[in-house]
C-alpha cells in the first residue's frame, strides 16, 4: 500500500479496498519503525491522524469525499498547526504550540486529508542540507551518509522513503526543488502569491512560497488544487481564479518550445548530472518539443542578490522572537537587555545568527543604498532576463542543482559552496516564477532532478510537461533499496 501515489490511494479508498484508518495506520507503523534511521519527523501526531482518518471514513460513507479525503500527508514544521508544536526546526520555537492553523493546514483539513506529523527542516528554513535543524540532520534515504537537501529535507526524505504519500514544503531560494532533486521526488514551487503564506513562519517574505512534494506530477496537481487560492489574510496572495491543475496534464507537447539557458550548463555543473539532464531533454525532443539555447545573462548575480535580500528580510522577520512574547526564554535574566541577548543568543543556531548579522548590516544606515537598494536593482535585472527569455520559449529547463546530494558534514564549514547548491533555483524565486524539479535519472548512484521553470501562473504548463515526461520514464517510481 505504501508504494502507491495519492491518485492510486484515492482510487483505492473510493473503491473501498481499504479505509483511511487502515491506510493511516500503515504509514504510522512505517514511521515508527523507519523514522529513527532518517530523522525526517520532528513531531508525529498519531492521535490526530487516526481521529482525522475516522472522520474521513465517516464522510466518505455519507457520500461526501473529495480526492484528498482520507489521504495521509505530512506538513513541514514551518506551518502553524493548532495545538501541535510548531518549531520551524529551531530551539527558539521548541516550546511553541500554535494557537491557530496556517491557511494551508486549514485547507487540507477541509479537504479531509489526514496529518501524520510535522517534518524536520533547516532552522527557520535557512539551509540547503537540513544540517542546521536543532533536531539534528535528516538522512537521505538513498544513502544514509548523504544529506537530503534543504530546507524541506524532512519532507523530501519522508516522501522518498515512503513514510508519507506526499508532504508540503516551502521554497525561498530552492528549498522544495533542491531536496526534491537530492531525494528523487517531484517538487513544485508555485508562482509567488499563488499559495497563502498566512501561518507559514516567515523567512524572507518577498520570496517564500509553499508547494507540494510528491512522487508524481499528477499528485502535485492534486495537492496544488487544494493549496492554491486567494487569502485575504495574506496581503501578498493574489486574487486570481485557480484552474483545475489536473485537467491539462495530458495535453500534447508537440511544438512546445523549451529554452536551455547556456549559463546553467557552464562551469560548476557536475559532468554526470549534466549527462542526465541532456538525456532528459532528448526525451522531450522525442515528444515533439523544440529545443532552443537561451541566455540569462545576469544569472551569476542571483546568489549574491539573494544573500542580501533574504538575510535583510529575515533580520526583520526574526526580531519578533525576543524571549518575551513566545518561544524560548533564557533562565534567570538579570535585566531586560540580558533577557533579549541571552534568549536570542541561546535560542538561535549559527546559520540563523549569521543571516541576522548580514541582514542587519545590509539594512543599516550608510550601507542600505550600497547593499539592499543595489540588490533590489539586480533583482529587477534578473527578472527582466526571464521576461525576455519567455518571449521566445514556453518553458525553461536545466538542472535543479549543480551536484547530487553531498555527504553530511562535507560542507558545514564552507557556507559559500553550500549557498551555491541553489545556484539554479534562486533566480526563480527572485523573479517570483513557478519552478519544478522532477526525477530525471541517477548520477553517482544518487538521484538527479530536472528543473522546469515557467511564466508567472504557468503551473498547469509545468505540470503538463512533467506528467508527460513521467509517462515516458520511470525515474519517479524508483524506491531506495533500504525502504522497499
Ligand atoms: N538554501 C537556501 C537558503 O539557505 C534556500 C532556503 C529556502 O528556500 N528556504 O537560504
């Protein structure tokens, strides 16, 4: 049962082959026996899950069951969940029990989905390897010595190891696509504003976006159908009709114009990864797509631009964690200053502190124009590059990451190389575009993700292109040996 996709499980529930309670129990049992090896959950919620499963079964019996009814899912621990610890991977929020649900959680609850638990992540979503989590690193199910990617590494590993049929992730600079690539699953970062950020703990508010992490594009469409939509509680969410993302999956790709940015195939890309990407592109040619080389001339500015903007926004967003209102507070503060300094000093980890310092510096008087304003200008140039490219092509493709998963500990002392693992994903966030990573093969015995980038609100086109690829290939069906 655990090897099935959401679409298959949904059909099984509908046909009465099993109940949601049975299905949920199967996954809870797997989590119980296998999570210890992987560390992909921060919190498992068996009572809530079985209660929700019972309700879902009752709803189905009364004839009201949508496609996600009774389907077990796991939520990244960045989403506020009422009555359940919401830690964001940080010691700072270890004592935080959210008094409300994020909009994404409410929507999944309303659809009858079941929550198995909350997945591990880099602290406040800052990281590319899951090693910055206060709850310890997550292991990659394909090789337990390797990282799963980050920051949504717990979600990616849980889906890859079949501990959950699907999960949510968030992507500020690559955190859905890079772990999807490292773990051999499908991940979609929607257009900025497509999914509500209400109740999703903010890292960099102008970049953060939630999306599905699934086995297949078909499942990603089912999840996005629930997640997408306007929310008046998020002023950046967009009031625009939500299409049914499942309807265009089978459109023909004949004549689809695919752009390959030459900058994505230059120095820094692992040769074996490049080969996998090239053969994936050939697969698209066989389906009738037309391939064109394009250029994104300012793409080398994406990483430096991001590492000014994201830290600036996070330094502001994280100022609310002060030891006074909620979260961690140090023992026996001498005075108010001591309370602030020690609560933040003890509650935040090294990477988070590094970002707060960089961001505070970039925003301070005298440096603001030189760094922050400059970064906003280069952000516009990067966005313009994409606009120009999309005058010539429908979809842009390339690698999701320059390498396959590296080993735990390998890059912890080298933040710059770590930051470069998002070199192909970050520009997409800066431009607010939708992007996907889909399993495209293996290099060095580890999964490789093909990245698909679309115009604003072109999620249906990406899902269509991804689904057609998955009809021709079986990379997305592979299961890591240890978790078969
Ligand atoms: N790895 C990038 C970072 O460390 C992106 C993280 C993310 O998308 N949340 O900031």
